[in-house]
C-alpha cells in the first residue's frame, strides 16, 4: 500500500487502524484515538474536552498541520495533557464531518480540511476552525496558544463553554435541517431552465468554470446546465459547458501526460492545481465529457475520457477490480513534485527538435509557472499553430506530440509516485461505475463496461450482504455501516450498469439497495433522507443529506436511482418518494441550484415520469437501434432490452409484457410517464425522436 510515510518514532494507537489517513499519524507523539467507544468513554472518565481532527489522506494542508503541530513534541504535550485527541478520516465518517463542518460555518468561516473542532465529553462543540499554524499568522491564532487558552477556559470558565456549546448545538440542528420547513411545490420545465440561466450568470466567460479562484470542476452543475439547454434554455448554456470542458482539458488541472483530473485549481484559469486526484471527481467528469460527446462529438472529449479511464485503470484499480479512493498531491515531501517539469528534464529524454516542440506546446520555460522554476503542463500553443509554423500537416505534429508525451510519461513513471489511499468506498465506486457505464455506451467501449462490472461484482460480494451495505473495504475487511451516499451512489451506478450490460442482476441489486435505503434513511415527518442510519448513537444532532458539494448527496443519487428503476421496471411505486422529496426541496432547489446540482439532474428526470426505451429482438437486430440511441443526448431516458428467445426476468415481466419485435425486425418502444408510443424499427427515426426537445421546453 502506498501512503505518506509517517515520521520515524514509536507508534500510537493509529498504527492499528486500516485507514491510510489515520496511519499517516501513527508515529506522532500525540496520544491519538480513533473515533469510538474507548475515546468517548475516556473523555467522560477524565472530564477532558475532545480535540477532534478531521482530514483525509490526500489533503495537502492536513499534511502541513501534521508536520508543524502533530509531530512537535511540545505541541503534542499540550494536546495530551489537556485533551482527548481523536483523529477521523472524513472519507470513513462523512456524517461526523458534515456535522462538525457546521461549527466552522456557524463561526462565519469557510469549511474545509483539516477540520479542528473542540467538543465537550458529550460531543457538543464549543470551538472550531480549519488549519491552525504553529504560531500566530494568516490572521489565525497559533495552535499552541489556542490549546492553552481552551484548556484554561475548560478549567476556569466551564459555564461559558457550556453556554457556547448549547448555542452551537441549537445552530447545528437548524443547519442540519435547513430548508426542510419550506412548503412543498411542483417543479416544472420552466424551473429547470431558469435554474440553468441563473447558474450560467456565474460562469467565467473567458476561462469557463464558476467564479474565480480557487476554481473547482463542479461537474454536476455543468451537467445541469446541459439539462436546462435541452429544455430550451438557449445555446449560451451549452456554450458555457463546452468552454469549461475545453479549458479544463487543456489546463494544468488535467494531467496532460497521465490523464485524469486534479481536485481543483488555485487560480481562475485552471493552471496550477492542488495535485491530489479524487475518484469521485474523475467519475463525474468521465460522465460529463461523455454527455458532451452525445451533444456534439469532438476529438478532445474522446481523448479526455480515454485517458482518464486509462488513468483509473492503471493507478486506481485494485487487483480485485474495485477502485481506490484517492491519489495524493505530495511526493518526497513536496506538493506536485511528481507532475511538474523543467526544461532540462525534457531535454534529457527527447531529441532537441522534439524537445523544443514539446516545450513550446506546453510553454515550459526556465522561469516556469509554478514554484522554484517548475512548470505545470498546460496546452498553450495548439498543434494547429505548431503545424502552420513548421509547414507540416496537423496530423504529423499531433503524432509527434503524442509520441513525445509517451516518452515523458515513461520518464515520469520512474519518479517517486504520490501516495495512494487504497480504501475501497462503496459510494465512490458507485459513482465510477456510473461514469464508466455511460462512457462505455457513448464511445462503444465494452472493455470499459467490463471495468465497471468488475468493480460492481467486488462491491456486491464484499460489502453488501443483502441487508447491510458496508462503507469501506480494506485489507480483506469490510468496515463501517454504509451511509446514505453509499446506498444512493451504488444504486445509481448499478442502474447505469444495467443499461450498459443488460444484466438484470445489477437491476435487482439496485432495487434491493433502494428498498433498504428507504427503510434506513427516509424521515416521513421531514419528507427527507437522513445522512446516517436512523438511531446512530454517536451524533450530537441528526443530519440530513440535502446539499450536493464536491460529490453528490446520497439523497440526490438515490432519487436518480429510484427514477431509473421506475423507468426500467415499469413500477410506479419507485416514483413515490422521489416525488415527495423533490416537492419538499423544490423551493431550495430553484433558489440555489448551485447547491443542489445532482438533485437537479434527478428532478429533471422525474419531470419525464420515468421515461424509458425498451429494445426488443435478437442482439444483431437491436444493435443498430441501440447504437443510434446511445449516441443521442437523451439524459432522462433509461434503456432496457428484452432479448428474443430468453426467459423474461421476474423484475421486468410487467415492463416487457407485449413488447415484441416487429415483422422480424428489432423494435424500440419509447415510453414517457408510463404511456408508450408505437414501436420504431428505424435507427435514424428513433435517434431523431430521442433528440427532440421535451414538450414544454
């Protein structure tokens, strides 16, 4: 397992933890506990406040604070004497992270990681922040000074702390259920258009993306812009998406040699990233670029998807077939060292003329564009310009650049690689299964569907027993009960995988996951979904899965899965909770679409009432129809296939009833709102019908 090596020294309790993030702190002189009964009992027994530190293995500033503070014997002594110190991997316990990020928000700060929160022994927070430096700077108090002040307050001003904790508890309860007191409403096509048009006002018209620096990919929100364009929002919405996808693909946020996207850029033009790569970002971006290919095919979209999938296959896939969580930003103690280049490094591996070509293409100069004269690769001078300058065919220059990139990639492979977090998370695997399934259909790559199948089979075998889904798998052990996002993401991925393979076992598993999720997480009074299973004992307030952030809320992906199940099985029951939930969330969704991007996608599909296309006939007869349909941007339609001469699975009997080939030809039955049109046997006619703007658009 490749992770950040901890500093040398004796191990603490975290050495026994499976989480790579926790083990990064195993040699700290801090007397760390993992979150659990032992730590919480110790806090109560010793009447000490809890110092809760939340982060994740690929987090750069988590590493900085660890080096500056947690590896310091003097700081560790203050922590050990005054507090019960608990480390949490936010990727293992997103519910705890969600709650205690609220403390920082209530204090008027932006959230983020590392998250540092101080709690009473009964888990009520009384102070918090993110990164604290070792001494006063950046307008933040030095961590040792803060520790001494809070220890003194606990000893001498306990009433003040309890008063502050009570206020935080009340505020966290309000935050957790924010928006759930709104009156239910009916979402319309016009709402989707207006959401997209308002979101488009925030798009950077020069570089793409939302707002300025730092700039995040935000794939679900750009996917929602495409939905609004489809419903008649105007060409400017589609153009905003394409501008963003193009600028990202040519920028430093995209790994120009190895494929895959870094988490975000620190600037407004996608140049210098924070270099960690997260599975969930790449999963959503594979899906979005595949949608862009359906809307308007481009070689760049294909290149990005091919290279990103290859990156995931090469770097992020376990021997058993499932996908790892993250790749670090740092190697050899430096952020980005693995990814950046200097002129002499390029000249050392390429002939002079080709080195000059590459350095002009990526603008690699002695001054660089990053720290210490290094260069983050971005496409500055396109192949077309280089071809004109050299009076060469574009194809010849593109071939030269591709060969040079391969040489540089092989040279880079000899460097020390960044650490990798090899946790297998059920939900994040679901997101990548969803992305791969979509890409396999659009680009006609059955090998990508097989990648998704391997991951799905692993997760269903190792993390799901038919009634309980585990969140994390590592070193042969499934751990931690799944959260809403695990059930929702995996169910959504499996409904997508069925549409790529037509293997009904994935649809059956999705249905079972949805049924269990509804039992565990649906709050009938609030008409919303809890983040953690009902009755979770170690949460100071109940939390609801409402907002879509860097990755979708489980409520959004579960709603997406339910709508797809309705379309794929013909069972209207699957629309019951989506209808209630979208009605409950309609006011917040329309007012703040940026915070509910993936819910917007699910709600848009719900507008079409479980729309689907059932293909009927032998494989060869159906293939032209299916290929044509997969190349059309029709995101609210789910695809099923009734293969001639095979038994109809029980789950699909109702849907497939009476849907037969027509005069020996493969047929496509297009249905919306459980009302079906006459079957179509001509691929071109089917594609034209699917491409039509929805009624009311």
